[in-house]
C-alpha cells in the first residue's frame, strides 16, 4: 500500500501540482478496505452487493447525470468481475511466493 501511495504521489504531483496526495489515498484505501470487508465473496467471487457498492462509488465520481446512468450496469456486469479476476490472480501469486 505504501509503495502504491508513492506512485500515486508521484503521478498526482506531475498532473495536479505539489501537495500531499499520499495521506488522502491511504485514508481512502483504508476506508474502502473496511467497507469491502463487510461484503460476502461466495465461491471466491464478489457478491452482487459488493459489485453494486463499487459501481455506486464510480457512478458518484463520474457524475449522476442521466448520460452516465450506464456506468453502474457496466461496472456490475462487465468491468468489476473481470478486474476482480486479474487482481485475485495477481495477489494469489504474490502472496504464495
């Protein structure tokens, strides 16, 4: 998490200017980790509620205007399950070494 925060800091400074981005990133990561810990992952897959929660977070960032209504369904049905598979595989390999 700290190494990832270093990358966030470096990239955000390049595009957004100098300030402390690490603290906000780590606070948000901790908050989201606590939220997702409450969801079930049956058969090692995210539950619909977990996917919906993620979709709602992304929807909020994208804006809740009518033209962005597709975001929630796209996240739930396509993007999040695929991304979860990649992340799960990477973490499994990382932690088994």
